[in-house]
C-alpha cells in the first residue's frame, strides 16, 4: 500500500520568501509533503496582488505557486513579531528567505541569530549576487538577471533586437536550483547532524546556465572556437499545411530516412546535409528546403510518418491548445478543484511519481493569515498569549 503523506512528510519549513523565486522553491517542498509555514507581512506577499483575481489578495499567480502551504501573518519589524519567528524556528528543519542581506539583518533574522535558538536548522537564502563581488548588495529581479546573463542579447540574434524571454525565466530556473540546494542541505544535516547556512546567488546561477550552452570553443584555453552555439540561433519549428511541427534529427541515419520521407532522397548525398556538423552550419538552407515540403501536408500526416521511422516529431502548441493536449488530458495533468474561498480553479499535477507514495493533490493556497491561530497553538502559545500578540499587531489572523 502506498503512503499518502508524501516523501517530505515530517519536515517543517519556515518560509519567509516572497514573490516568485523562493515560493516556487518551497512549492516543490510542499508538493512533496513538507509542512511549509508561509510567514507573511501584514500586507501579504507581493504576489497576492499580481494577476487576475476574484477576491483581493488571492490572485491567479499567488494561488498557482502557494498551494499546500499555510499562512501566518507576522510583523517582523516588531520585536514581538521577531520573537514569534524565532519561536517557530526552534522546532523547524529549515528557514527560507529571498530578502537582501541588509534587510534580513535589520530584522535580526540572520543565520547567526536563528542558529542561537536552533543550531541544527538549515538556513537557506536566495540572493541576487554572491557576497564577495561588487554587486553583492544590489537588488535583483528577473529582468535585470536575464539582462546580465546575456539572454536578451541572445534573443536579438534571432529577433533582431534584445528581448526578454516571455517567462520569468531567471526566477523560475533559480527557484528550481534553490529547491535543490535546500534539499541537499537537509540531506547533509541528516548525514552529519549539523545545520548550516547555504546561499544561492541568481546572477551566478544564470550565468552558469547560459554559458553551459554557449561557452563552446571558448571553453578551451587558448580558445578553439567562438562563443555561441550556432544551432541554437538557427533552429525553428517548421510550418505545415495546418500549423507547425517540431522535429529533431538525432543521427545521420534518421536524417537520411527523413529526406526519403519528404521526397528529397538526393539530399542524403548533399555534402551540406549528410553529416550533422555540416547540417548545423547550413540550417537556414536546410529549413528553407524542408519547409517547402512540409507545407504541402498537414501536421498529423508528417507526425504519423515520422513516428513509423523513429524520428521525433510533435505539434507546436499555443497556450490555448496546450490545454487540449491528449497526453496531458489522459494523465490527469489538469484538474478542476474547488478552492474554499475562490471557487473552481485549475490545478496542475505534481510532475513526479513515486513507487511508495501515492499521487498527491496538495491543499489550496491559503488566505492571508488563514492559519495564524493554529500555527501559534502548535508552537506552545496559549490562547491568552495569542490574543495579546494580535492586540499588539505583532500577528494577524484572517479577517481580524
């Protein structure tokens, strides 16, 4: 029988992160069963006001990345509020934030302070820049990090002018990387019995991400070629009679079968295309020839033929047709669930499967301060203590 709790059940995470990067990392932990306590300021996480909503402070973007968490409102600028956070940390496994170093230090919530109440806690911070460089204290947002990591410049080689990728790419990639180092730090504590402070800098993470693709000949000292993976700038989906398809020719043998399938067998002997290294140097010409052939038939025709030839090919989705994808439908990826305050919303499935844990549908994203009372009771506060904290403004509960 499979366990319904999730592989991270039993771990408690104090999450003071906000907006996207940090909450995306702790979403992974919550999806896998961790008890994530989302500590919010009185005004709430800034993501509560970004995107469409039915009710104030419950926008689509907040709901999407904060499912399965519980919310407590604490004014960390008040000494009584800071004390509550320290109390929560006493029994926690990890403390997470993505504030600038100066800001978290001003609150008295640095690693040195929190480790005084729990020496085994894993203290994890995501920051803009590594602490030893000249940018160390600068603010960092997705736009700036994309720019510093040369992503709009790469886009300009395709689009003709610098453009950001139309995703919060840096925040999302760094959020995934952040979840990995949080889990690694927790595993290290399990193995050594010791807590520690770990830090993820966004700029360095994205520079590594980009250069792992585009360092190319400059990897060698002295260089043996240019910067930039040329194929990345010239590849594109191919237009068919009724849309576009995306295909990949992994081997020269697949390419030969591909040329037969599109009715261009002579291209198998063309020196420009017969070998992969030459194809990559002549992609513009390759696609000009191929697109003329593919445009004569619809996408399904070509995808069916390529499938029989073991050539990878799939349709090009739009945001709208992604919801109609038959694979996502049949795997139950999309589910309409009833949120307690927001009504029917779409949840996406947790994209992992475990042989000893049942598939989980995490709980709903919380209202601002929805769980303040229960979290405080769990952490040894009496009813009288809680009422005093509420009266002082150090904590707040939903609609109070």
